[in-house]
C-alpha cells in the first residue's frame, strides 16, 4: 500500500522509541491501534453501504426493464386479439 519495507519500518520504530521513550511507547501504540481499528471499521461500513446501494439500484433497474417489457407484451397481445376479432 505505502511500499514501506521492513527496514524502513524498523528505522521509524527506532526514531519513535528515541523520541517518545520506552515508557510512553506502549501507550501510544495502543492508542494508534485503537484508532486504526476504528478507521478500518468505518471504511468497512462505508463499503458495505455503497455495495447495498449499488445492489438496490441494480434491482430497481431490472424491475423497470421488466415493467417496460411487460407493457410491450401487453400491447402486442392487445393488437393480436384485435386482429383475431376482426
């Protein structure tokens, strides 16, 4: 995703360790994990909502197509019955 390798992550970890210190690092990591979890759940819910909308619009399109097809069939049946009566 970000194209960050192991060594880049290791260097970032060392810098954070030096800046924050070993006392605060577990607390910061815990908070970051919670926030990333919340963000991930938000995007999963957003994706599911979009998928549901797309499915609903597809269903509506199919229904409208079927209704137009049925009306054409009804018109054709009416024309044929009219021809038969004549």
